[in-house]
């Protein structure tokens, strides 16, 4: 069994001035990322069908302030101006997601050409500006019609996803060189069907594990579907959000093992080793019998990948709950009552040491370095790409400028951590900052700003923050600036 090795003290403290001037090779891809539901708006445009996030965000109390993605950044209508903005920052690459209900309104059947046309124009616009398109097929906006038939708890959804992957791959494969099947399937399964903090808002432990398996299956089927239709030199990957775990006392190794199994190895196991971890099956034996894993599934899921997408934001400290201490649910995910940890609800997440971002997430760049090294140890032949890293802060726009010193500092320290990982032998191919634009932060609505570009939601005016200017200088000089 391999666990993510986050041994405290494995990484030395380094002063900020040592970070400035570190250089990245020209081949290292530096860019930014977004997701369809978080920025596009235009939920009824051009034949798009409803997604689970439209339904969920309409539920009273589900999202802070009753926010929805109905308008978001209105990117759908402002795509040309947003492309110019990306060009002005000099991005090497832009990672976007494709909205499944724009391509198939009810999740199956023939493609909606108007939906495909939007992404075709986006991709052409990127290429025309010298920006490499990185397309994610699924960033959480499942067609509602599929959820009405069970969503990710229904095996059929995986097969519908493969058909959708083939449609999109056929339409855009001649121009998109890099593909990601799923973004953070842990969130889709365990927040969507376990804790209920995300759409569709279900709170059923068995459903969460069932959903995880069907997401794994969907990934495997989609990789195979893409390989059939995209050019042989296109790269295919998946993006996982790794939980980097630290301990607090003698019970922590057991707590870390349990959460690592649920959060990390329930995906890396089948996808990259072709097997579910034995301890995961045992830990969840009271919740489900895993009979939804059919013969042949693991072979389908275990597909060769060209790189692994890594999303990293912070660390978590865990121990077994002694039933006496005041219980903390500080796992960084919105607490709406249900549990995202089926079979391991007795693991306690402790409040982390400061500093924090506006999400309440601790800032720990050494966790990124540790994670990259740990993944390289476990999967030595698999290149890595940071497909998301960034921070929310309460930005203020003053005199037309956003001096987001804290975000800039966060990014500088994380880029330096990535650099250290490369120096220590990690085959890291790139780094995409989350996010290009302030956007709809799921359960938190518009209250959390992650962008390197500020968005005024009243006027839709975009203002590049100081962190955005800093990133542009980094890309131009290939070296970490002040
Ligand atoms: O905004 C999200 C994104 O959609 C997925 N990864 C984490 C980000 C910040 O919470």
C-alpha cells in the first residue's frame, strides 16, 4: 500500500528572497484554468439543457446568498474579449471545461452543433493567439436528465459519458492537443452524493462510493473513446484533487491511512494500478458490498495516461476521534450535515495552523512539493502537471487596481515549491493557476474570489489584479519575479 508521504520536516524552510529568480525551462507550460459552469453563464443559450448545478443552485439555502451560475462571468457572450485578456497575459496554455449539457442537452443522443460551435470558436481563438488549449470533459455539470435516472450512481451514466467524449473528441481533436477526462472526481462523488454540499446534494454513503466507481469507469471508457478519435500524439489525462495529510498524535497514522484511501487511492488505485485498495474495501464494508464493480471494470479503468493532473490548495491534519475531544470538521469542505467520508466518519480533521486563505484553507507550499515527490515515487514513469493551484482572498478594487499581495505571495511560494520538486527529480510539465477570472465558487457562490483577474459582477468589467501582472512577468521571463 502506498500512502502520500507528507512527513513533516521533509522540506526545509526557505526565505522568500531565495524564490525570486528561480527559472523554468521554455517547455514548462504556464497558464491558467477555469470551468464552464463557473464562468459561462448563458444557461439557456443555443440549446443548452439544464445541469445538476442549475437545479441545485435553485434550491433555497444550497448556495450562499442564493447565487447561481445563470450569468456568472457571462463568458459565453464575452469569449472574444476574454481571449484577448488571456493573450495580454501571455498565457502559454488555457485549461477550460466543456459543458456536457451544451453538447447533449439531456446527456445522450446527437450533438448540439451550436454548443460544439462555441467551443470550436474558443479553441480557434486560443490557437490564433498562440495559447495551447487544454480541454476538460467533465467539471461537475452533469446533464440533469441523467441525474433524474440516478446520475453517477447509475452505471449507464459512464457509457453516456464515453459517447459524449467521442463526440467532443471527434469535433475538436484536430485542434486540442491535451485532454482531461474528469476534474476532481472525489468532489463529484463524495461532496455530490455523500456530504450533499455539491450538486446533486445527496447524502447517502453507499451512493457516494457507487458514484466514485462509476466515475472511475467513465474515465476509463472516455480515455478509450478519445484515443479512438483524437490524433495519436494528443495527450490524455485525468485531474485529481489530492488530500495531503498530516498527523497530530499516535492515532494519526490510522486516520491518514483511512482518508488517503477514500480521497486519493480510491481513484489512483483503479486508474493507475488497476485495483481498488484492499484497506478501502475493508474500511467501507459496513457501507457497501462493492457489488457494483463488475468483472472487467478494472481493466477498463486502468488506461495508460500521458500525464496526471494534480490540483493542490492546502493540507489537512487528521487523527482518530476519541469521542471526548470537541469534534472538529475542518476538512476544508462546506459542512452541510452529511459526511464525505463514508465508513470513516470517526476521523477528526483538526484546525490547521495559520495563515489561511479566504476559504479558511491553510497556506502550505511545502505540501505541494511533498505531494509531487510522493506521486513521482509511486508512479515514476508518469509525468505530472499542476492543473490547479491558487487562492481566494477578499480583494478590493481601489482606484482601478487590485493589490492582491497575499495571492501574489501565495503563488510565488507555490511556484517555488514546484521548482524545488523539479530540482528533486519530478517530471513536472506545467502549472495552471486557478483561476483566470473571479467566478462562481460552487456552494459559496460569488463570495470567494480566486481570479488573477477581478470581475465586477454588476458590470462584468475585468481588471487584471497585481497577481495577474506578476504571472505575466513570470511567463515572459520564465523566472519567478518579485
Ligand atoms: O473552484 C474550484 C474548482 O472548480 C475545482 N477545484 C477547486 C477550486 C477552488 O475551490
